[in-house]
C-alpha cells in the first residue's frame, strides 16, 4: 500500500493520472528541468507516462515518488521521492522538483525532511544519496541545510541539451 505522509503544510501522496496536468505544468517548465537531466516536456502524454513509470517503479520496489500537495488546494506543486532504491543494500537516491510558483517558501525543505525520516524509520534505509548539478545553488544549499554531506564531484555525469555536466554527490547516513 502506498504511504501517505503529512507535514505541517503538505500532504505527500501517490500520483494518479488525475495529476498528469500538474506534473506536466512542472516538467514542461524550463526553470524546473534546467538541472534535471532531461528536456522539458512538450506533450501531455509525457506526463501521463511519467506517472505510470512512478507507479511501476513503486510496484517493482525500484523507487517511490510522492506528489507534493499543499493542504487546502488539491493541486500537485511538485514531486519528491527515492530513485535507484535498493532494499537489499538499504540505500536510495532522493530526487525532487517543485514548480517555480512555490520556490523559496520552504515547501521543498519540509518535504525533503519528511521523506528522509520516512526512509530511515520505515523503509530500512541506512544511506540516502543525492546527485545535484554544480550550478544548482538552491538544491546544494537545501541538502546541506537538512544534514546531507557533500562527498565529491562526479565529472561529466549527466547529459542535458547535448552537453555533459559535472554534479556533486551528497549523502546522509542514518547512524552518523
């Protein structure tokens, strides 16, 4: 069963096809995908397929992705979750995006803090990693603020717009 998580201002819940329009609104925005490692969506079908992929990854225990919904309005403002989830090795990588209308309001930090706790307390994770473009100052600051430590640089790690990009690798460990 898909876990529903709650914070002071947010509900983190399973995405459905009813959320495809909100997902498209995020992933078609160049400001959102600039540091995401993919091109902006141009068709609604891409958002529908992404929702299906998130559902498939959860069913196969390869990832879990929540829709970020503000309490009150019932619209998705972004998504957050764990990619490259390896229950055997008790690790996953965190990933998230939020629509620019909701940047600098603390929503992402609230959601990141909640799923990190959930990952350690309920999923048995001992390590949560994050891969971030060097230029993504907001994510680099956020991860450090919530307790992630920078481990190093992955050179030419992500291709976007036909160009390779270096990234930082971060982690947070359960018992340190």
